[in-house]
C-alpha cells in the first residue's frame, strides 16, 4: 500500500507537534488565545483517504475513494442521501472500519499501524491515540442523559486527557459561554431544548481540543426555529478558529457561508469539488447541477 | 380444628429464628445475584470467545436446572472436593447463583436498551472502555431495570423455603419442624402471613421505584 504523502512528517511523529522543527511560528492570522485549538495550521495535509472502499453487504458505499483535506480548512460534503457522506465521517471517527484502503490523520495512519515494516490493522491503543485529535457532533446530539451539562463536557477531558476537575470545569465554562448556555450548566440534557442540547454537544466535542471537528447533519433533528442558533455557534467557531471542519449538511446557505471547499458525492465517489462560489453558482458536473437545483 | 394461641406463643421463638434466616438468605442472596448477574451480563458481551462461550454455557445450564438440585449439589457434592459450608452459606450461594442467571438477562436487556448513540459518543470522546461502562452505559442500563430486579427479590423470597432441605431452617422450615413435633397447624398460618407481610410492602416499594426511575 502506498504512502507517498507529501507531508514530510514520518508515520510516528508525536501527536502534539512541539512546533519548533516543523512550524517555527504559529500560522499567521491565528489569534494567540486560539492557537491551542489547532496548533498546526499551515495548510499542509491533515486528512487523507487513500483508495478507501466501504461496503455494507453487497452495497458499495464508498468506492475506491481518494481525497485529502488540508489543515484548517472547512470542507462540506454534499450529495444525495446514500452517497456515502456520513460514512466518511463515521470512518474518521472509527465508528466504522474500511474494507479496503487506508485513512491517515496528521501523517499517521488511523486505521492501520506499522509493525515490523508491515501495515497491519491498528490496535485499540493506536486508534485511541490518533483519534484523540478528532471530535464529532452527531445528528441526535448523543449527550449522556445521566450527567449534568457540566459533567457531559468535563467527563472526557478529565478521564482521557487527564485534566484536573478544576481545569476541566474552567474549560467547560468557557465553552458554555461560547455556545451561550452558561446558565444551564447544572441542568440535565432532558431539561434542555434540542438546539440547546446540540450546542452542549458542540462544547463537549471542543473541550477535547481536537484538530478536526466532524459535523454530521447536526441540525437535521432540530425543530426549524432552533436551527439558526446552532448554525450561528458553528459559524462563530468556523470564523474565529482554525479548527479543521468536515461537515455533512443540507443547510446549503450555511455550507456556502463557512466552507473553503465543497465536495460533491455521488455513488461513493467525489464527482466534483471546488470553492463554494464555483460549486453553488457554476458547477461543471451535470449531476451536481441536478442535485443543487433540487435542494436550493 | 380450633385456633390455639398457646401454640402460637410456643412457636414464636422459633419463628423469629426462621425470620432471621429468611431475611439473611434473601438479603445476601440478592446481593450475590445482583453483582454476579452483572458480571455474567458483561462477560456475555465480551469480544473474547474464550470468555463469552463458557459464561453463556454456565448461565444457561444453571437457569435450566432446578434450584433444588443445585442446592443438593452444593451441599452434598461440592464438599467432596471443595470447601464444606454451613447450610445458610450454601443456601445463600445457591439462591444467589441461581437468581444471578435471571438478573443477568435483566441486565442484558437494560444494556441492549441503551441507545447505540451513547456508545458512539463515548467512542468519539475516546473514553476508556471501563469508563464507558461505569460512567455512561451502566448508570443508564441499571436505572431502567431496577424494578425488574426487584421482582426477582420477591421471587427469591418465595423460593427461600427450599434452603430448608439442606438444613437452613428459615421460616417455613421452622414451621414444618414445629408442626410435626406438636401435631398443630398454627405455625403454617403464621408463616403464610409473614410471607405476605414481607412480600407485599416489597412489591409496593418496587412499584414506587418504577414510577421514579422509569420515565
């Protein structure tokens, strides 16, 4: 299996780059306070799908898929349902395993690891290590109903990153302020509206300070009047941080607003990609035109 | 036959002995059934076949053979090559082990009832496996099944007279011995009432928990 990544980083480079040898200074335009969110925003390749195939039974969801995402980019995946968009996010989150091909994040294989010079399916420990850089927000929020809002957010920073309770709570309160829910810190998820729950879920994902944030149709389960609040929060994050975003959405205006790149999927392949201006105003592929005219 | 209060008075000291044994067997047996059942339920979900298959086999075997036979086996056969245990300890182990195979099924249903999204969220946050179980899955699963577990406590209460066959004289065992010695019937009546006095409030408690926990 080829691994000719242009990224010079070797496979087993430490996860949090010490910065010095590779990126002498923080990327321009990143505010100091947010530098931690994504320390390596130099436009180098962050995510790579290399000839990935995923089948469910006889149905081929992803067909020999190749694509890369540069660090700091906001990429939206569009296409008809069943075209494999959500599968891509779930593969990146290791909720699914590819049948063929490899996925790398930050120059390290997510799905495989090298042992004695051979590429073998990754063990639990390796996956855990690479996966820490990825966060996900789900369509159904998936907050932990048995925990209050604050503990939903602090649980993983304390038990995965090893933060003290105080540090984690301070971080959680900052994030709750960002998503506008400071006064709900002691409530249970069931006491919140769908929109509020989703904003807690966003805060929970960000509390792990991932390099990559995956957004899986995050407004699809919401009542229409609650969608705007969630999208505003995400716009805010997209415009003020350099976190890399992969977004599956049917909110085309939102996609146009936050995306650097839009990828059009059809039958498990990327059939066209480009800037939102190009993709929404003047797509080349007839299938893209057909899809957009149906949803816009 | 006439009801004789003097017989009742004669029986009372032995009745209280029996109540004590019944309650000990019930409380300790329940604790064993609750904890062991959880171990079975989790082991049955193990990815390792070498753990999963023996546990499935053992629990199926215990669930599908009579408690009475298991009690005899524990009391008369196990000491041949294992430890000798007092009748009460044997009774507690017998009841606990037998009912653990039922509570395991209850836990299993509770665990299966936790939405898959909860597992996915735990994975997305990279929560360690044990933390996922103890902080996310089990609190949600157990909350749902507390009433069902409570029903098995009542069932166990009603099965507790069986431990008299190995010499752990609980209420009914005491009553039978007393009645056989004195050719009277009052003791059985007292014990019958005692079962209701214990079981009915217990089932009310279970119903109250059901209202509070299962929304």
